[in-house]
C-alpha cells in the first residue's frame, strides 16, 4: 500500500460520536448496567451454591446415613454373638434334653408326665337363679 492509500483510509474513519445529552437515554443505560451487574451477581451466587453448599449438604446426609449404618452393624454383631453362644450351648445334649422337656413336654418311654395347672386368677361368674322371679299378685278390684 502506498502512503496515499493509507491516508485515504485514515480519512474515511467515522468521527467519534459524542455522548448523547438525553437524560432518559443515559438513565436507561445506567439501569441496564445495574441490571446486568445484579444478574451477574445472582448467577455467581447460584454457582457458588451449586459448587459449595449442595455438595456439603449431601456430604452431611451421607455422614448421618453412615453413622446410622454403623449402629445397625453393631446391633447385628451383637445379635450374631448371642446366636453363636446359643449355638454353642445347643451342642450339649443335656441342654437339648432340658429344652425338649421344658418347652415341648417330651418324656422318655416309661415316664409319666405331670402338668401342674396354676390356680385361676379370675373370679367365678356370679351364680344365677334358675327359678323365675316371683311376681306379686295383682290387687283385686
């Protein structure tokens, strides 16, 4: 390019506009800038919530669930220990015989079982008379 072409292009530049003196247009631009800033701030807050707060809530819920599961596991270990003790106890023939006699009433051939019936704790029903109630004769007129 020659100097003349350069100069020609430089001369074709648009003159810079001076800011408008219209107060309504200036106020509108100011409101738009404020609105854009508020929207950017709100989007930033929502982004921070998604990045920090929601995962923290999930983490706390998982910790709570883990603690609950640990308590359940401890309970199951305790029950397992008790069942192992009972299983060990039931390996003894004398214990099995005792339980069969107490719970199921088993006896050896030739033995006579006796059952002791406890006394009744309820009171017997009130005696009822089988005779009809006496009626008074009607007065004569």
